[in-house]
């Protein structure tokens, strides 16, 4: 990755022209349950169509009735391919450390799918990605996901 970034860097005068940032957040609350999630990421445009990057995942969940507080966290590496200016393919290798009341377990996921970008200004956009986890197994516990289908939405800057 370092060698590839040096080759790409040599072709561009400004490294910041090829970087982009973004992320999503979630908030859910009612009388008894509160949950919050944050998923920031940073990417780098390797070519006009290909990019790669790193992301962080954090999820907090609290249930007042059960008197539980749960923290899940992890990270991912991803690759994206721009099919059109608005549509892109996405693949991720994700690791999540999930809190199961008495113990913590780690899970790997490989979500792949398609995304759609809606520009809201010259530098900012909204995005949505529909993904399918290739490692999901209905006979196993799959960490923080109850389905192989994962929907992600958020804001992007520069992509």
C-alpha cells in the first residue's frame, strides 16, 4: 500500500486533492432503550475510478429495564470503484468486537454491494450503500448484525 501510494503521489502535486472523508451516525431512543453509532472513514483516490481507505465503527446501546450498557467497536478497510459519477461498487473487510454481557467476541464481516451518491454541494454529498455480508452464517452468531444485508448511509466530503 505504501509503495502504491508513493506511485500515485508522484503523479499528483497535492495529496489532499485525492483524499476524501465521511461517515455515518445513528441515533435511536425511546423510553427504555437508547442507542448511538458512529462510523467515520477516510479514503484515498488511487485512480480516477478506484479508491481505498480505512474506517472506524463504534456502537453504544443502553437498556434501562435490563440495566445494560453495551459498547461494540472495530475497524475496516475498504475499496470502492466508481461505475458512474453517482453509482459505485464497495467491498469491505470489517472487524467488530462485540460485547455479549458476560464476554466479548470478535467477528469478521465482508460486506460487498452498491452505493449511490447524491451531491449536495461542490465538496459534500450524501451516500447510501446496500451490502451483503459474504461471511454471514445463519447457523452462527454474527456479531452486531442480525441479517446478511447491511444498509449504510451518511455524509461524504471529497468523494
